C-alpha cells in the first residue's frame, strides 16, 4: 500500500513515471555505509522528501556515526592534530551547488553546504570564514577532536611523522618531522608518493538520490586525508570531481586519492559519457581509466547512475569496491561490490 500511495503521489502529472518503475526512486552511495543509505531512503520514500533532502540526511547520518573514521568529526587529524571537514551538495535540476572546504569546529558539514546552496549565490566557502558563515546560519561551534583522533595524531608524531605529504624539502621528510623548508630538487628515491590511501583511510561518502519525478541530487562528505598538510582540500567538495548531477543525464560520485582524482574530474566525465550514450557501467569505467592511464598507482572508486535509475561502478587500486543502494526493485538496502579487474558487480 505504501508503494502505491508513494507512486500515485510522486507520479501525479508525470507521464513518464510509470515506465521508470521499479528502478526509481533510487538511493546509492559509495562504500558499505548502510545506515546512511537507509536514512536517505527513509527520507526519500517514507517521508516523501526531495532528492536533496535524501542526500543531506544520508550524508549527515554518516557524519554523526563517524563512518569508518573518515567522515565527520574525530577522524583524519591533520599535521596539527585538527580534524576539518569538506562537503558538497548539487541540485541536478538547475546545476546549483553548495560546498564547504576546510570547515573548522562545525560538525554538520553537509548541512552547512546545503545552506550555501540555498542562502547564497556562491558555490564554495572555505576555512574559518566557512565556520563564521555556519555560525551565522545557526550551527553550533565545537571541537571536532576526540580522544581517538588525538591518539592517531600522537602515534603519528612518535613515528617521526610518517607517512606525510611533503616532497622536495629539508630536513628529510621521510625520516623526521618538520617544520620543513624548500630544498633544491634533485630526483632521488626518497621522493616517493604518499601511499597510505586505502579503504581504511579515505572512505568519502558520495551519495546520489533520484526521485520518480526525475530530480537528481548528489553530495559528498569527508574529513579528508589523514595527516594532511593543514589547509589541504581534496576532491570531495569540488564540483565534477567529488560529485556531479544533471537531471538531463544522471549523476556520479567519486572517492579515493583526491589529490590525483580531482585533476581529471571523474564525476563530470562519467556524466558526460552518459550524455553521449554510454551506459553507467561503461561511463564509470572510462572515467577511472582516464585517471589510471596517467596515474596507474591511484586508489579510487566511482559510482554512476543515469536518469532512468540504471547504475554502474568502477575502481582501481583495490580488489573490490563496495557500494550500497536501494530502490523499489531491490526492496531493501543492498550491499554490492564491483570487482576492479573484471568490472563485474556482485550482490551480498
């Protein structure tokens, strides 16, 4: 009965709605963040919320639960032991975006991003001034540090600040903590890239929601890379890198080594591939291949969805990449994985 009521309510005056059932509505997100998926679905389906509502509530759930320690407060301390947050949300109906980066001392990053979307003509607000904006919008300022995040930072210091993101500096960044200063660059074996990106270090939540009226929203939330240089911002709050949505086509969201992935805008590329007729699976694979052709050691994953509710995923640098989803056809929150080598999806 609930499904019938929802369909009648949402499909009113939408001629094409019936043919899209049961793939729509749809919620899908990176990684096995099932509680976030469930909350987004409850918002979209049970409470008849918008796709923007669903993305906000789903990401906010992950922030509150500190998903894998890589979303929300108390995770991924930077070199100064501080946790800062990045988030974005995009409305596929008009391509409007709200984002925050380097947000300090405010827990609700995705909600602050939505306030940027709705209450400003800007796209991205950063740092302490993003904190000031959040306070003006009624958010509470509080420390994002926890005993666990402080312990992670102290252990990193005891390990001579290894690993870190510095190159071409003195003293030797591979053997000691800073402060560092520029050094004349001579290529050497010491100039190795940071290789600590993994599913235990950088699980940005990227979420996409579509209602039966075809309204698409996408969003991301993260506390960034562990031990990052203070002030660093990755791909998550960058439109086209962390996520992208367009009602005319579909949406995509990415996760992984943001410093590399943001250089090639994989979410935007995946949407453009779908615009030109590619399936979501092929689009995700092509977007990841564009990255790995340049950076074969890159770690990352991507989900892509077209406006009809068809979806795909691709990954590199791991054996398999999990993602969670729900639609009427599945009937429950479902955990799926894509094999990075074969590009085949398996359902748990």
